[in-house]
């Protein structure tokens, strides 16, 4: 994981609006008509064992428009006059539905795989990493849309992703108190809550934090870090996609598996002496340039080795000697994720542009999303599933 990001400028409310990568908008090759999910990629994702949180109630305006055809017609006419039905505006709203329905739920849908097999801790950082993977998968397909749709849809997807991330960062740093004076609609999340991670204040027995807002400097710093993780992970996956599966597996190991074991694997002492599980701690530190945490500060804290032994609270670190056997599963885990990435990209490529673009009319932004849903990470009929087992 890129925990020491590259320098960036300050981010605003929609940070990706100023930092999105260059987009390729060439039309892809002709696709076959059979673009539905295969047996290994079911159209409905695996549901989490925990119940989904309830969605926020609709506003008075939304309920009125749904009940009254006259009000709906008047509203749509006014929206068209104001440019609400333009190609770019529709792309932004369609991108919101793509993000909300296809990406947000993926950490919860595959929680057992990411938490139990990949040993990702139940933190917001882990949620961001898994969601970022699926945002990138959609981005790869959307970049192939004809101009100007490709740029509009990718920009909208990234904008909504980072608005949602900022909203969740604020909720983690300063959860809303029940005594808040803000209107109820202002306290609703930007999208939907997730059970993949928990906010500290919501845990039973946790001490409530003081009322007030999280410091803007802290929020901005976290957003800079997440922006650099998004950019670094996207570029490394792009490179692996065009080069080879081993390159793609390396990107998966660095970004999704925390680069565990980068400085070697620590084994238990044969004589029962040396570093024990309770004493051993080491994590991977990326010092590629960044100013988020200056190198001078690392030197004052004892240098790189001391920084590797410092627990940064991310929960992603090397396995202790007593758990060194967990590394045995890493090659298969990397192969599983690489196969999942390739399989989903092939499936998305087979879906016609018209399905991704939608109908282009106000009120149809959620059209055709069911067949776009991602499948299971582990495919029962995949290549990795055919590997011999002991």
C-alpha cells in the first residue's frame, strides 16, 4: 500500500476533478452480443452475512414528483431548461449510479475473502483499497467509450468516489453526535454505510468524542494520502495490465496485500529464542519522494528501520515469525486476484457502449446496472480453482 505518497497540491471538495489522469477515448473493437455474466461471474454479487443498513428516506420533492405526473413533467421541463439534461450532466448522474450500485458494496460482498484470506484489517483504509480496485476496473472500460463520453464518465466516477471518501473520512475522524443541531438530511451519508469497517464512536462502550468538526488540516492531509494511493494503484495496475500477469500480480501484492514480506520473511527461531510473535513488528514503508511525511522527520525518529518497526495503525504489516506459514498462500492469492481482474475486464469489454451510456434521459440513470455487476473473486470454474490441492 502506498503509505508514503508523492507530493500533491491541496485538494478541494472534488479532488479528482483536478488530478484525473489523461483519458483514452478510442472506440473499442466490435463486441459480441453475448455479454451477460457467465457462470463464474453471476449477475448478482455475493451478499454479505450482515444486513445492509437502511437507506435514507426520500425528500419531500422526490415523493411529490413520483406521485404527481403533472409535477414530474413540470420538473423535467424546468430541469431541461437549466441544462440538467445535458450530455455531461447525465454522465455525472449515471456515473454516480455506477459507483453506488457496482463499487461501494464490493468490500462487504467479499468480506470473507479480503479479511480472512488476504488478512486485511476491518478498517476504512482496507475499504478504500478494495473499492478503489473496482473503481479502476470500471475506469478501464469507461476510457474506451467514444469522445466525449469517456472523459465525462470517468471524471464523474472519480469525482463521486472522492466526494464519498471525504464524507466517510469526516465520519471516521469526527462521527456525528446525536445532539447535533444540523438538519437530518445533512447528516445522511453521501452514499450508503458499510459494515466492512466500523467507526470508533459507534462501538459499544466507546468514549464519545467532543462535539465539533474534524480539523480541516487533518482531513486535507488524509485526502492527499488517499489521492496518491488512488493514482499510484491505478498506474501500477495499468502497467501490469499491458505488460504481463506477473507485473499485475506484483501490483496486487504491493497495493492490496500490503507488500508483506518485502524485506524478507522472519521465521521462528529453531531453539525457541530470538524475536517472538509478541516482540516482532515490521511494515513496508514507501519513501518514493513524498512530502506528506518528510524524510527529515523519519531521521529524527531513528531512520527507516525504526519507521518500519513503528505501528502506524493501518493494521497491514509483516506476519510475525509464528505466522510465517501464511505467506505460503500468497502466490495463489495473487493469482486469484489477477484472474479476477482479467475476467472482469473481458466481461466489461463484451458489454456494448449503449448499455454503459444508458438511455440519456432524466430519470433513467440507473437503467441496465444489473448486468454490469461484478462477479465473485474466486470463480469455481476458474484457472486457480483447477490447481491441485494437497
